[in-house]
C-alpha cells in the first residue's frame, strides 16, 4: 500500500511540474500567435531559382 502512496505523490509532483511549465509558457507569450504558423506553409515567400 505504501508503494501506491509514493507513486501518487510522484505523479502529482510531475503533473505540477508540467502545469508550472505550461503556465510559464503562457505568461511568456508562447501561445499568442496561433494563426500564422499554420498559414506560413501555404505561402511561398522565397524566390525560386528556376530559369
């Protein structure tokens, strides 16, 4: 039974670490621009070297 308690505590700590990382990313603006990366592949801005 003590193994289950240890695993539960470890899993809560890992989940808390992921939550802190997610909140840190949101605070730093990691997820602000969700539209342009999806559209960037549709538009070719580079000039091709075809003759």
